[in-house]
C-alpha cells in the first residue's frame, strides 16, 4: 500500500466549478475547493466565517442603494424606493423626501456625484439633482441647464416657417412633426432659440421666441433639444477632466456629450474652441447602446456590444479620439455601475455569466477584458448589483437568484478566489460606504436594509446591552414568529422563537445578539489519485487530518461518518454559559474506513454555531491500494 502526506496551505483559487474536477493539472486545482459557502477568503490564503448582517430598517418595497460621500467624515446612504428618497447616516434615517421616480425605474437609474451634489438619470425621467445642505436638509430638483445639447431628429427636407420674428409666434412645418408632449421643448431655428408652448397639430405649434429672428421664411436650418419627453433623457453620466460626460439617451443610445470645461451644465458646442463642449456618436458595425461611462486612466465607455476608450490629453474638440477595445458588452435590462479595483475597472458582461476586469496594458497600449469568473462560472449567474469592499479587498456581486458571489482579488499576489454567501432570504442590491457593505435583502415577502457587521455572527441581527442581567429582550418585531439564534454574553444559547417582538432566555445575560442563523461550509476537491505511471489507484483511506486554525471558537468536521464537534476548550475555562475561548493552533483527528467513491471529499467543515472560525491550512495523511 502507498501512503501520502499532503498539506493544503491556500484556498486562493476559491470555489471551482464542477467542469474542473478532472483538471488536477491546473494550479487552481491545488489551491481551490469544491464548496466555500458563507466564508471569505483572506489574501494570505486562509478561510474565515463571514460576518453577520445587522438589521437597520424595514423598507416600503423594492429599493436601489447609492453611497453619498460629502467628505471623509460625512458619508450617507441614499435609499431610492417608489416615489421616495430616504437618507441614512450610519444606522439612523436623517431625511425622507418625495421623488419623481417609480419602482419600475429603479433598475435603470444611473448616478454620479460631485461634492455635495448627486446626479440621477433614467431614460424616461428628467435628470435629477440631489443636493445636501446639512445632515437633515436635502433637496431634489431638475438639472439647471446652462445650455442643453441639440440634435436634428426630423428628416433633412422638413422646413419650419414662422409668423413673426419675436414674442409669441406660430410655427408651421412642411411635414407632420409636432407631438403633444413637444410642449415645453426648446428648438433652434437659424441658430436662435425658441420654446414651444402649445401644439396645434402635427404641422403647427405656438412658440415663444427667446432670441429674435431676422426673417420668417421657411428654413431647413433647425433642430430640437436632444433631451425631452419626446426623445428621452440621458442614460448615464460621469465627471472626467472637469467635464460632465453624458452617455446615451432613449432615442440617441450611442451618442456622447461632454460639457464645456468647468461649466458642467453647458453643452453649447460653440465654435470648437478647446474648452467648449464636445459631441459625437459611437459608429461601428454593431449596436453600441451606451450603458455606462467611467472616468479612469481614460474615459471608458461601456456599451451593449463593446467597450471603448476615449483619449485626449487634455480632451478637446480637436484632440479627442475614440477607439473600440473589446467586444464583451454590458447588460441592457439594468444599470450595474462599473467599479474601480486598483486601477482596473470591473464590469458585468451582457451574457450575465461573467465579471470582467477591464485593464490597460502599457505594452499593447490598449485595454484587455479578462474573465474573472472563468473557473467559478456556477457562482456567477445574472448579476443584479455589485459593490467593492476596499478594506478587505472583496468584490461582492448579488445575483438574480438571491445569493452573493464574493471575489477576493489581489492581482500582484495572483489571488482570484470566489465564494458564495447565502442567507435566509435573497440579496437584491448592494452599496459600499467606508468599507461597510450595505444590502437590501428580501425576507418573508418584505424588503429590509441590512449591513455586514464584524461584531455579529447572525443575520438580520440586533444586539442589546444592559447594566443588569435580563431574561427578556425586545425590539425584534422584524423577526416576529421566526426561530432565531441567541448569543448571550458571548456564548451560544441555541434557538428561540420571537414572540411579542422579543425573546426570553434563562439564565439572564448582560448582552445579547439575536438573529437568523446561517451555516458555513468548507469542502475540498476530490483527492488526486494517480500512480507514477499515470493510472488511477484506489480505493483511498484517510488516516489522520490536521487543521491549523486561528482565533476559532467552534469547529465541526465530517470525516465520512457524520459531523462531529472538535473539542479544544481549555481546562481552566468555566463550562456553563460562558463564552468559549478562541483557540489558535493545530487540531489533529484520526479517521477510519476506506473510500471507494473517490468523488466524495475526504473531509468537510460545516456548522451554524454563531462563533468565529478561521482555517489556515489542512494536512492529510492517506493510504491507497497499489
């Protein structure tokens, strides 16, 4: 019989898809795992049980989360719901405003921020400006256009004639053009601006001249506002080189507008001077509906069919250049803003099966889009939201199916590792503020605002403290009728049922955390059993296994005969109702029996005890038949 001793020191390839079970030749196989659930992978290679989720507020319905950072000390979370904007500072709601958007618009709302102003866009909504005056003073209003962009939508042969040169006039078109919702829209006739005030028919309208004309004869030299209720509104925006960049609209999906330098709401093209506005379309052999614009090393444009780079240093009407880079495409059913990670831009593919890293290469002087989910395709399915935790270097991606796929990404150390987070409910949307990931989670048919909290080991959880021991703890109305996990004075007390908005514990405690339990799973890939000649050997027997753990208070392991709790309590620790100690060191277990099904894991860590767990390495000693 042949014996083998191996040590797994890293999980930095993350959870691998089943398609790779036969690829033992890959480096990812050596550092990967079969299942990693409700755990985060550390850049150093270890695996830790994820933090719990703290309950913050109940929401009236579907929501969109937007981070608003005024300065390093004043950060806010904006929660967009049906015709409503809620502003949270920490866990406290500080303002509520009426809003012009509806729940049906939330998926397509894009945003960008500068100083104390947040700009919101939707192709069916006039763009909005959310302004902060103080912690509790916020306002919502339309954009203050200094000069809006114009575009010729009508056929070239259509002319306009006027009944006068100033004041209120009648416009007559040579062909049907006017629509009922043209009222209030600006036009330019021979370069002079006028505003339509009433629509009489498809060929006739009343207008108010804003600049006097010199003649009234019919002319084909006219155009109309690029954005209006008739033509739709901007899809997305960003700030780049002191310009406001607008990407696409409902009727001009492939067009870019760049404001005058330093004058963010002025899109007057003027005579093409360096500081004046810029406008152009993305013309190619495929559809390029703009889905996001992003200010990175260059102005990056993400469309439904490709990714583009816009260059110019500085960017002027004469120096600007447009280059298509890759042909991945972005989702069209919702806006998922790209995020920056160490100078690279992460974006979701239109296929809904990949997250790409859009990075500039100095050698090729071009961008490449690397598929980060290639080895974990099963974890990425129809993403709906994305947020990056800079503190832990974790990219969280919420999926339509309700789970969270989490990517640990360290490019220099070649760490690209996915895990999956599950909760008793469904993750719907995400946002990041100061290293905290906020979530909208659907539980029991209602939407809740929650956030990851390092001090919690349960979901939808709350904590309580008291100067005296208490047996009754209230404030749990959001978990009414649910079976919850209770941790009292740092020690698990098992489950309890929330009745009358609270729980009872016996004996009492000075502090508690109460919430929904969740299980973590760490399961290795099947053992590689190949003889020196390349033929498969078997069956296999696990003789012993050693776990090196860090600051761990509970460890439950299955070595093929069911889950067993590993005892490592120190003898000087009280046994009854006391917080278990955190153990750092090696735990060695003996195993028995032969394994004929070599697709089964040799070991599995699984448990729902709401206590910390960090696994650093695993050493196995096995024996195989020759």
